């Protein structure tokens, strides 16, 4: 929990977001949803846009969706 929160905070602290596009959403049964996304951002102090692949899995638990997996792909330009 806490370690994951710190890692997520680092991802966004030095970035200016430009966009997040959802490329695909897949369901597995009624309880799990997988999303593949493309994140575009600029890193503070640099020019040019960075693009990352983002994969997230959500699971329905007790009537709420919970993030159960998050993978960030290698950034490119």
C-alpha cells in the first residue's frame, strides 16, 4: 500500500500531463477489467513529449472497483 503510493507519487511529481488515451479495455468475467493506455507527458526541465504504455487491472470487490495491478512500460519519445 504505502510503497505503491510513493511509487505513484514519483511518477507524477516531475511531470506535466498532456494526455491519457485508453487503447483497449477487456473484461474477464464480471469481476475483473484490464485497461491498456498511453500516457503523454513532459518532464520538468525538458522539451519534447514522453509516451509511456500503462496497463491497469481492476477487480470488483464489495461493490467497488479496486486497482489490483499497475504496470508502466518503458518511456519513449
